[in-house]
C-alpha cells in the first residue's frame, strides 16, 4: 500500500458557510484537506435576497443591515472554529444565488492562480427534499468547474 503525497502547489478551498451544522462540518473537512499542504480556506457567506419578492427601499435597507449583523456573527464563529487549526483563511460575503456565487468565487481564484488547485466544499442539505431536487449541492454537482466536496 502506498501513501498519497500532497500535490505540489497551493490548494484553495472555497467553503459555503451559513452557520449550520453541515456548513461547520464542511469547514472542518477543508481544514483536514489542507493538513500538510500550502493553501487557504476562503469562507463564503451568500446573503440571498429572493428576486421574486418586491420590497420597498426601506425594507431592503433593513435586510442589508440584518445581513451585516449575520456576516459579523458568522465571521466570529468561523474565527473561533479555525483558531486552533493554523489554517490561513479569509471570509467574504457575496450577494446572489448561492451556487452561482460559490462557482464565481472558485472561478476567480482558479483564473488568478492557474497553477493552484481549487475546490469547493459545502455541507449537504439537512432537508430530505433538497437531496433530490433544488439544493445548492445538486446545482453545484451539475455545474461546478472545479472539484466539489459535499460533506454529509
């Protein structure tokens, strides 16, 4: 039996993060994947406003304020979770459809660093119906241009 050696070059792992237990497990998996490798974890929180709902400017401003608060809470949670790992990481908030934003983040990194390995990690949906249709994981499995790790 042979042991796998880490690939040459850096590894960037984009982690979709919303504070849920599956997202936390995906973050832990990213840390384990980076062990013994040069690389970075890019944690992405996607603040998603439904495009189907018409809202007043005041309502949108209030939601943006709520997104700011959620972002700060998630950033703090990520910092606490990663504190002992020694992993390099950054946190970014994006706006839009979740799968599209995770793909965009991974593509931007891949295009900026073509010599490096880029992957997306996210937790599987905890809702049974999402595992069959319509989940972020299903959409990414169909469209991701980089390797995808779906953590149960």
